[in-house]
C-alpha cells in the first residue's frame, strides 16, 4: 500500500450522511447489474479504483487492489488506475471511468447531462450499475479516509493536514449515523433517474 503524507480529500459529516443515504439503492442497482451480467467484476473494480484514485483512500486502494488482482487486472493496469493514467483502460470502459471520476470529484453528485450521455453510451440499466458501483466505493472512501489517517498516525506517520480529533470524530460520527442514514436511504426509491 502506497503511504501518503496528507489527505487528498476529506468529507464533512453532512457529505458523509448524504453519501450513505444513497447506499441501499446503490447496492440494489449494483447487485442487479451483476446478476444480469451487465457489468463484469473486473469492470466494477476499475470503477472502484477510479473513484478511489480521486479521493485518495489508502485503505480502499489496498483492498481494491487486492480484489482487482483476483479479477485478473495486471499490476500495471492497477497502478495506472490509482495514478490517473488512462493508457491501460479498455476503450469501451473509458466513458464509465470518466463518469466515475466526475462523480467522485463532485463528492457524490453529478451533472445530469453527463449521466444522460452515460446512459446513451451504454444502456440505462448499465448506467445505473455504473453509478451504483461509484456510490458504493464513495461511501467506502468517506469512511476509509479517516481510518487510513488514524492507522497511519498509529504507525507514527500522521497526515500533515489531519488531526486525531478529525479522524476519531469522523469514525465515531460514522458509527452513530450509519444506521439512521441507511434507514433514511431505504425510503429513497432509486440511485439514478429511470426512464
């Protein structure tokens, strides 16, 4: 796992809550896309690595690198995804990975026109699976970033732009709000527009 010395990105409690409320619908769409074989496991891992690259979650990078290797991605391809190098991205997956990066940059929101283009490029069902994949890893990143910083601190390498109060505060906040946010999310009908 690559050691970083500072946050690439952090999430506020409000952003984290909003991201977690999207989880029930995102998981539903991701499972449906996998069950219908609309997205391969390697494609899903590429999406998750692309989002993680934007956010810089060391814990998620480690976990999804391991999963990507198990799905047959090469070390070079994974390294490219984690550094933003698009050279090894299959051309048919490039629009999805660009959308996933846009989604991550926007901290879980997206330009509706970009989503419409994604649905045109693929199909509405595949686009929902892509969005679901990006939403699932975004939630992982929102929680994984403070955990990564705390683990680094415990190894004597605290992030330059972090504090133990932020790290512990976000971890405790996550534990307390996750059940509420998930119940709130169950009342949301979809993760993406349906036509």
